[in-house]
């Protein structure tokens, strides 16, 4: 009996045999892709033939693992569909449609993997996941870079030919008569495969060799895509330019010693140092207001002419205003990461969204060590972006929309309650702690300055939902004004420090790679009894808030912060760390250096248009400092050096 006839006979034994078509098509094509990628990288794969064979064998296991997960819904469907409906003519066409769609999807994935490898030299990973965030830019880039109509047409033709070749084998599976007992046994055996894969194969299963290309050949692209989507991390040491660890360790320790607290620990990248205050500690209450999307450009103080922040512009004259202050990223969780952890914007997702992110050294931990009540207050549902889990796992009480009573929620939209509501709840929490003689550190995350920009009617002169961003900014300004005026009537006001900072700007789109001006945000610290008004123009960013605040309170503590006390460093030592998932930058003295995937390093000499002439050695020093910040941050995170028990 020839092979086609034997396979036809096999297909007639069970309805589940139609799933074997997936293996018949996918496994050879996945193997063919490995051969093509092997040929492409042959000059850089200096390994034995046995290592190459090992990569292909592991690759088969990776492919089977992916297919076993992918086919679970189809296995369930074949188990549960009644015999009469399964053999119905209309159902046959439904199955044919699914078969063709899956064949086309397979060829599309293979083509995508080739182009992705051609660009990055790896399988799908977090970069591919990240592209889902920047859909417009990615689609435009694909259209401009590749003959997309021809590729799509070619894939369609190949898929049609493949479908017509395998269709006869699918037809015979519709003639099978099976009992529930037989279907159950076959389904149980099939479901054992994904269970075994889950128990024995992780995302790093394919990493068996020192040659990264062999490891990538052993991987399965779609499997790696979903694993990266789940884990939300980008392997820094695989994608970014590296330098000698000992040299960079010394560099980062030197940079963090500039404020007078030396980092002398001999361990690689151990930046722990003792911050010693020269005066008695002030156990003042602290309320940190993190304002959604408050770009500096929205405020009259920074040049806006629309008068949408009347209170804040006057308020800024009564405390410490930091005029050259920058966000670390373009999303809320980046701001929260920097403010809580004083950590550079790591490659991939924010630490707030990563697994295993609890018990990290953070601002709240320092306050708890000093006897403070620490709480995170959010007007929305804190499960969004993993905020509740992150703050709860790092020692904070959580108060979000679900904790508010119906009487408290006087206004809410899709994102949560209006800012005045969460401010009023904060007032109640402060009153309660004051009654218990408990100092408190509260961090508030606002929501109003976000689409759809709706808020209670009659509070400001811009109707709810009509003024877009201007309305959101102006209502936030109104709510902060109301909050501060109410706080002034409280007995705890005099001994409370108010910090107001944006989480990020209202937008970050620009033609350049890292548009520095799109990271410019306000930082303001206010406590009229304890802090004199002053304008601070030292360049700084969100990672500097924690050490600066603790410095104002004269706290002595052991620090793992990457930030520095802005008030204790020289103006020329100022710098800002900014990033956007893939590009990791250091802005200093109007020069921007940034690291990108594919080990790329760029230096922009005048990102703010001041046209400075910079000697090459200065550029080299800037690059070294940039690498020191980010390579050390990756090392500290992956080795979990900042954990507390």
C-alpha cells in the first residue's frame, strides 16, 4: 500500500484524525523555516553538526508543544459535537473554511517570522508583542518596506493549493462512526500532550547552547510570541549593546555617589549605600498626587496661554517648583515604577506589570520602616495594569473604586471616579490616621485627565466631554484646588508635605526617536510651614522624586534607589532617564544618548535645538553613563538584588 493510501485509511479511523492534518502541514513547514534560517546565519553558527541536530530535535518538541496548545479548542469541539451534526453537509463546509483559514494563517506566520528574523535575528519575542502597541507605525513601516500586495497574493495562492491537496484526506474523516467511549479515550490521550508540555517545557526550554542562533532555531516563533506576551520582558543582554560589567559597575557607583553618599560595596552592581542626614528626621505626613497625563505644556507656568490651570500656576509660587523635570516613559505604569522604585525604565514592560515583582525596595518600604501608614489610592479599578497587585505586594494598603461607597461615588466614567471623589476619600483616610496619631504616606493616582474627559457638570467653565484635553486639565486643576483648600482646614495640614507630579505627558508622538520635549512634566513640592518657595532648574526625572522627598524629611536610610536628591547635586550633574519600551535614553547637558535593540547606540547632540558643539570624548562618556544605568538596572532586576524579606 502506498503512503497516500495508507494515510487515507488512517484518516477514516476517527474524527480526531483531521487534527493530524495540522501536524502533516505545520511540522514540515516549521522544519523548512529552520533550514532557511540556518542557511541565512550559517557563517555565525560555529557549532558541531550534533549541536545543529540537537537544535532541530528540540525544535520539533517546541513545535509539537505549540500545536498541542493551539489545537485544544478544536479537540474540545470534535469531542462534543453530535454525530449527526458532525456529518451534516453544512458542517463540512464549516470545517473546510476553518481548515483553509488555518492553512493561510500558518503561511502568514512563517512569512512574518522570516521578515522578523531578517530584521532582528531572533524568533518572535517582546518586540513583536510591543508592535501591537504601535499598530499605526508598524503597518506604515510594513507597507513602505515590503511589496505587501504581492506577498499577500502569493500566500493566498500557496494556501489554496495546499488546501486542495489535503482536502480529500479531510473528507473521509466525516464518514467515521464513533462511540462516546472511543471519543473520550482518544481525547484523553490527545489532551495529555499539552499537559505534559506545560509541566516540562518553559519559555527557556530551547536555550541549550552558548550560540544564541542555535537556541533561536530550537524555538517555535508563535510559542515564543505568546510566552513574551505573558511575561512582558525583553532580554536586555540579548538585544542591547553591552560593555564590561566591572567597568560599568564602577561607573554607576560613581554616578550615584555624587550627592555625597558613596557606594562602596564590592559586589558587582551593588549600589546600596547609606543616606545619612545632617539634621534630625522630620516625620511629616506625605501626600503624593500623581496626575494623569499632565504635560508641562498644558500649564501657563511653562508657556501655555489657554488659562486651563489657574490654581496650579499660582500654587507653584508657594513651594519648590522643578522646571526641568522629565517623565521616564509614556504610560502610567512607567511613572508609577519610577516614583515607587526609583528605577530606570527597563526594556519591555514596566516592572509594575511583570510577574514576581513583590517585596522590592521602594519608597513606601522606607516610610513603613519609619512607622508610617502607606496607602495607594486610585479612582479606577486597580486591577488595570496590575497596579493593585504591585502596590499590595510591596507593602501598600489599596483603596480603589471598588472600596468606595455609593454615596462617595458622585461621578464616574469608564476610567473611574472623578478626581474630586478620590481626593475626598484621601481626606477621610488622613483624618483617620491623624486620630490614631499615625503618620501617613499616601500616593494618589488620578483619572480625569484622560479620554473621554468627562467630569461633574457646573464645576468649571468647560462643559463635560466638550473641551477634550483642556477640560480634563482644568477639572483636575479645580479638584486639586478644592483638595488643598479643604486640607488647610485640617489639623494635620501644617505637618504634611504635598507632592504633585505627572505620571507622563499627554502624548509622545514625534518624528524623532525619543522626543525629549514630550517627556517634560511638572514636579511641585508644597509644605508652607517647612518648605520655602524656590525654583529648581536642575535637570531631573521621576526616579529622583523618592530620594529628594526623603532628603527634605532628613531621613537616614539604606538606599537601592537609582535616583538622587535633586537638591544636593550640582546643576551640571543633572540628567534625565527616558524610554519607550525599546529605546532607553539618557538626557544630559542637552545631549541625548539612547540604546536600541540590535545593539544600536545613538547620540543626538541638540534634542532641544540649542545646537551645542560636543567633542567625541564627551559623547563617549555619555554613552558609557547610559550603558551603566541600564545594564546595571537589568543586572539588579534579574538577580533580584533589591528584595526585602
